[in-house]
C-alpha cells in the first residue's frame, strides 16, 4: 500500500505485486528487477487504486468528518453496551470485575 517494491523469500501466496525468490542468492537481481520492472509497478498501482483509493494523506480528516457527521445525525449514546463476544473475550483476558458497593 506504500507503493514500494516488495521482494519475498519462499512465500506461499501468489501476490500480483511482489517479486518472490526461492534462494537468497537471487536477492540482488530480484531487487533490481522489482525496482525497474514496469509490470510490477503497474500491478502495485492497480492494487493501491482498488484497495485504498484515498491515499491522499487526508484519510484521518475524512474519518473525523464522517464521525462528526454520524454523531450529529445519531447523537452519542448514554451508555455503550458491548456485545456478547466482547464481554467473553474481556472476561477471559482480564477476569471478572469485582465491584465494591
């Protein structure tokens, strides 16, 4: 997603945008090919445009604007009730909270 050439060693995935090598002796040649290859560059650009079209360094601003819009339309709830899965994970991780009344 950072539009940088990627070279992997013995990877199982068949990604479109990276150069995979089988031996470490191929590293220098693979790096040179990954940097100069227009095909890998085009594939990286395709991945970036389809997975993250908003790579204009204003993502946080858009997220905050969307959150402000949601709050203005729906207001902030008085109390947030976690779902069952979150409760289970929390109790499993931290144990039950003992309240002193």
